[in-house]
C-alpha cells in the first residue's frame, strides 16, 4: 500500500476493502451472540470474594502482578478488599469492593449496612440470556412473569433486563 509503484486506485481499493470488512464484522458481531463471543469474548471474573480465579487468569494470559496492578489503578491495594473484579471485553477492570471498604457518604456514617451484590444481565440487546437463566435455575416463562409483575412490560418490548434478589428487575424498553 505504501509502495510508490502501486497505483492510487489500488491503494484506495485496499482502504475501501478494509473499511468494508471492519464494518461487516461489526454488524455481524451486533447480530450474532456466538460470533461476538468468538471475536470479542466476554467479561471474566478474575477475583471473587478476595480469591483469584486462576483459570480465568490463565485464559486471559495474566499473572498475579498484572491483576494487582489493575486493582491498584482502581485504587484497591489488597485482594482482601475485593468482592468482585471483572476483566471487561475492553481490557479494563471493573471492581466491586466490599461495602465495608467503601468510603462513607459525608452526611451519614452507617453502623449497619447491606452487602453489595452483582446484578445479573438476563436480557441483552433484546435477546434472552438463556445460559444465565439456567445458572439461576429459571426459564423463559419465569423471566416473562417476573418482568410483567415487576414492570408491567412484555418480554418482547425489553432491550435490557438486570435482576438481583433484593431489588428485583431493572428494565430498559426498546426505543420505537
């Protein structure tokens, strides 16, 4: 492409071809969950309840020093402070500390507190996450009923649905 002997139209064709290829791959990734998992992977839990997930670290070619560096970049200097640390698809680390490690809000100091918990994504971009439902021990009928009872919406109208045991269902409907 950088060779002066290559005509300009061939260089432009190469640029157009690569741009088209990237565009097509992005569109396929948005439409196909399987293709997205193959090309981009998914979030991986690296730390759970202060313990390193060695299998996840090996899958992502990471060592302990690298995980600790990412934690330090998030202001966490000990694994014992970490409830969950999740390696995102972008390579960034998301950290959920134990509630006891969070700084208090200025106007209140709590003697009793509720432990932090992760929400579970059950509908992603309008598609039901059957694997996560199965891990919870539920099925699509339970999801439909739960969404209808908690929000009054039908599953077909849902773009995103997160759930946790205490707060129930959080949904975002599809834009029309």
